[in-house]
C-alpha cells in the first residue's frame, strides 16, 4: 500500500511542479486572444456589401435562371461583383 502511494506521488510530482509555470503562461495567451477586432477598411466593407447583395440575388434565382447565369456560385459571384463595381463591359 505504501509502495503504491509513493509511486503515485512520484508520478504526480512533475505535474505539481509544472502547474504554476503553466498557470503563468495562460494569461499571456488569453491576453493575446483578447485584442479588439481590427476595423475593416472601406474597400473590405464595400466588398462584403457586394457579396451579401450578390448572395441575396443568387438565392432568389430559380434553377433555370442559375443555369443561364452560370450554374455555380463562383461564376455568378464573379459576374455579379463586376456588375456591381461598374466594371462590366457588356
């Protein structure tokens, strides 16, 4: 019985010694994660608005209309983004 107790203590000792060191490191990680979010630039905000508008239009299309516009979202997004930016040459 005493042998098991000593063996358990020997195994637990490294954990007890390293626990304070781990506790000191944790606030550093938490402080890094608590940084305030960086505000998006004007271009990023405009791109996000265009993506939301194109997504709304995409969801409103029927399957037949999606096939005519470009059957996949990436192709539709590309055309819609150009159109909303005013870069459509058609």
